[in-house]
């Protein structure tokens, strides 16, 4: 992986040869969107849902989709073929393109499309079996979190806040309600039932959101999509976080205090097992 093959504007080239203009609006403004798709056994996990979100994000920020659905599928396959590691992930990013710096949208501009496949490092056995820690913070990000934007400074700051406290994640609240973590969706379990915040503009609907919803149904776990208060989070029997790179993990301490009995619980174990079955089914 010292010099992997990448996709840039219609070509597969060596990473060392991939160059963009300093006037690219992704560089200047974070004016773009991205997707990350995990690949297990050579097969992308829930690719259709990832492409649905990519298309929604492009439409939300009014970038003309540069490819058809079939062309996107072919691009993900070509990038995946460049990485021998199993599992790996395919990252694609679309920016508005290159133009003189101005805030309004330039006319007749061609989007920049970049993609790369890299090995996917999954959570360690220790994290899966023993759980992870998290801290909390006020959610100060913008109110278009449903867009998978490359403008991630708010998320970066919260990820660093977690790192500064030597834990896995920062769980955020807005107006007393749970939103999400710095790069994860958050799930609250009480008395064996699971709840998560509504899929609206305050959170990014992770692809694992729909996956965990289906896994809960498979496992006979009651699930409710609704407003979740900070008090409920702090009183949870179990807390879970999900993302493409974390899959599903149990949060066993929150702000230094144990969640439930301080160990991964039965709902986590059931959903984690269902996740692994879905991967193997590929």
C-alpha cells in the first residue's frame, strides 16, 4: 500500500501521480461529499444503500451526479479489485470541481471524482469482548448532518475530544436530546428494547442504521426510532455505536461511569452475531 492505485477523474493511476488543483472547491471550501463502503470476501456490504445516500448527498448540495448508477457500481468494483486485503474499504469523494475562489456556485464546472481502496482494520477482539469508553459533549455542528459532507471539522474536533480522554467516541446532545457520536450512530437499550434518534437533518443516517434495524427484527429485539433524551442515555442498560469501520461496539463506560453493569450486554452480543452472519452471507 506504499503507492496504491487510485481513481481520479476517469483514470486509474498511482497515488503518487494523483494531483488536483489548489483551486478545487473541495480543498478551499470542503464543497463535496463522500462515501466509504466496506468490502468483505470481495463483496461490498450494502452497496445499494451506500449509493442511495451518495446520490442524496449530491442532490442536497446541488452537484450534478457525474455517473450513472451502473457506472458507480463499476467504479466501486474496479477500485475494490486494486486492493488484495480482506476486508478492505472503498472511499469515493466528489467535489464541485475547480474554479476561481468564490462562495457561490460557478457555472459550467466539472466535478472532481476521487477514489481509493485501502485495507479495513476492524475493532480488536479486546474491544469487541470488553467494550469501549465514551465521553459526552454538546453537539455544536451545523444542522445539515444528514449530508455526508467532506466538511468534517466538527466531527474531527469531537473525535479528538474522545482521543484526549483516551476513549473510543464522543456522544453528542443537542437541546437535551441524543444526536450521534463523532463518527458513529448511537443506540440505547433499556429492558431489552432498543431506541435510536430519528433519521432527520440532525444525524447522518449511517448505513448500519438500516442494517441494525433489520438485525433487531431478525433477533426479536424491539426497536423504536424516536427522540432519545440525555437522561435515557445516562440510564441505559446498554449503549451501542455503529459505523462502517467499527461495525457494532458496546460502550461500557460513559464519562468515566459504567453503563449498566459495565460489560457488553445480551443485545450487543445478539446484534454483533447477526452482523457477522450478514458478512458471511456475502
